[in-house]
C-alpha cells in the first residue's frame, strides 16, 4: 500500500521560500496568485494488510520522523 504524508508549515510560521516563489510568480505576471506556501510530500510504500494499518503507521512515522510539530502540520492519504 502507498501512503502519502503531506507536510505544511503552520499558518503562523513565516515562509520565506513561499514568499520568494510568490514574488517570482508576480514578476511572471501571474497576478491572480495571492499567496504561496511551500511544503513537502513523502510517498511511503508499506507492506501492511489494511488501509487502517497503513494510515496508522504513516501517522506514527510522520509524528516521529518526518515532521517538526513545533513548525509543521501533516496529513496522511492512503491509496490501495
């Protein structure tokens, strides 16, 4: 099974990379883009028997290894 862990900065955390991308987009005349926030996606391939087990393991990995709970939040999506 595959699980995607999507990690984003908390809304209160300053995002200079997102701001830089936003300025670049404005310079390319994408004026409709009003905000950019950067993040990361980790794709995990798990040898488990159920979606529930995959989601649980991916959440545990995200909490313990992949994310910084002070600065980031995460979501888990599981595919068959």
